[in-house]
């Protein structure tokens, strides 16, 4: 198990508003060989965090990457696990205060099928 410390220097290039740019932010990353089981067990035992969301990320490799977000709703705390089965590696990305926040969105009306507007008529 290797512990990597992200760069501490923040780089903020001058760019126009809304234009994408690259930057470096401080973040601690802890990686292990193998799947996420060991990391998830540690999060459960030490912080009572359980998997809340999973995302499969399609890449140009034999196996897709995966991202797991764990959560402890009582604290609240969250952790991101990113795994690459092609490299047999899983990593936790941590900052000092990881919290999963709900996004306020307005629900749209449910889709309905209009009999008068059938395709091909």
C-alpha cells in the first residue's frame, strides 16, 4: 500500500469565464493492488461509511473503470474510490472534509405518449 500526497501548490491560470482549464489541488490518495474490497472494509470499520453510488466508466480497454462513492449519513462523510481492473488497482481520494451534498433540481413532468402524435401517422 502506497500513500501519495497530491501537490500542494495551486495553479490558477488566467482564463476567460466558462473556459475549461487544468489546475492542481491538494488531495491525499491511498492506493492498493486489487479490487476495492479492502478499502471499503476499512471505510466501514473506521468511519461507518457504506457504498452509496457506483458508476461504471467505459474506456478504450478490455474492462471498464469504476467509481464508488461511500457515505456515512450520520456524520455526514463521503469518500470516492476509483478502480482500474485493467491495472488491478483501487484508490481512495481524500480531502479534509468529504461530504456528499444533494443537488437541488426541479423535476420535469413525466413523459406521456400522445395517441394523436404516433410516429408514421
